[in-house]
């Protein structure tokens, strides 16, 4: 019989050789152990009831992620909102047999409930209020379905051209639009043009332009 350690080692070796790995019949114990074993390689993962997907991140994915995540910080600062930076903190629910790594996540409305914490435990702690998802390369597993199961209320999804805001509905599905209840005064449809400046400007200049743009919002 294959032990959890042996299974983890085999999957870790495979993940180091491939840019994309999709596996079935992976136990929660194996998935949980893999998070430590593969910590030395930047792998974006999704786990959904026995199915496990690892993907590497492209440079364009990382650029958009870094800029958009900093945009959120600037927005919170300009609108005087409290913010807890979750970064790429793995969100995992053993009771649901689901987990994933965000591109970036934030606690805003629930900031006071996680302030000062270095370890979060779900579902005892609330899920992030805002989840940033960069969809430059598509995942096979439905990450949005996992997010809905984890009860993440708001998702920003950027595919390189369009930024959509997903709001979790009572039926467990996301309704997509261009308005964020977290930042209702911000015309979200204009943000992709600012992200596109990465093709021509240095990133500090982009952040300065973004801040000036935010201050011009009515």
C-alpha cells in the first residue's frame, strides 16, 4: 500500500517537472502534506474533493497580479478602509474537502475579525471579503465553484482584457458585473486600461497614475 509520504514525494517530483499537473483520487491528507513539500516552488493550486491541480505562473500573470493587488491597497487607502492583506494564503476547508491558493485575497469588512492573526482557521474565521483571480491561463478545475463553496462574497476576475466583479448569490453562484460594493464609486471597467500601461510604463508611474485616477472619481 502506498503511504501518504510516498504519494506526496511522487506528486512533488511530477510537479517539479511539469507546468501543469491534474490528478484525481488525491486524499485530503496527501493534499495537506503537499502544501509543505512543494513550498519551494511557486505553484498555483486548486483542490476539489479529491482532484488536485497544480499550475505554474507566467510572468504576465505575475505582473497583472502584482499591479492589481497594489491597486486594491491604494483603493482601500484612498477610501479610508481597514485592510488585512491575505496575500496568497491558502484557503482550505477540510470539512468541504476543498482548498485553493488565491492570486491575492483581502479582509475588509471582516478586517477586525482577523486583525493581528498569523494563523487563520476556516470555517471558524470568516473567508476573505475580496479575492483577486488572474485568468491568463485557464484552470481545468472550476476555481470559482470552490470559491463559492468557501463562501467568498466578492471576486475580481481579470483575463488580460476585461475586469469583472463577481458577487456571490444565495443560490451559490456568482453574478458578474462591473460594480464593486466594496468600492462603489470606482468605475471598474476603466481599470484594465491602467493595467495595460504595463506595456509602456514603469510600475511606479502606473501606481501614481492609478492613485490620481482614483482621486478623480466622483
